[in-house]
C-alpha cells in the first residue's frame, strides 16, 4: 500500500516507463496519473471528512497531473525519440 507522497510520486514516475513497454508513452502517462488519483481518493475521504470534498480533491489532483503532462509534452515536442545516438 502507498503510505506517503513519495510512494505516490514513485508510482506516478515509474508507471509510465513500465507501461510504455506495451502502450504508447502518452497512454502510459495518463494511466499513471489516473492510478495515483484513484489511490489518493480513499485517503481524501478520511482526511477531509466527506466524499464530496474527496471528489473535489481528486479532481484537483487530476487537473494538476493533466497540466504536468501537457507541460512535459510541450517541452519535449521537438525531441526525436527514434533517433540513433552516435557515440
């Protein structure tokens, strides 16, 4: 079970490379972000005291991950991932 923010960050960081072996990187990143959001929601119910607040917090978290994904995609838009490195 994920017990800390560091554990959740590890899942968010490590799920995309693992999933990208069988899926596209974009799909893998979305699945990683969704999985962390789903894992955070039950904790939010207990911490925030209501399901409604937890849903709002999970939605906020999803927006943050979507923004982070958009920034990463924008910053790496010109990177040729299929180029061979000569070295």
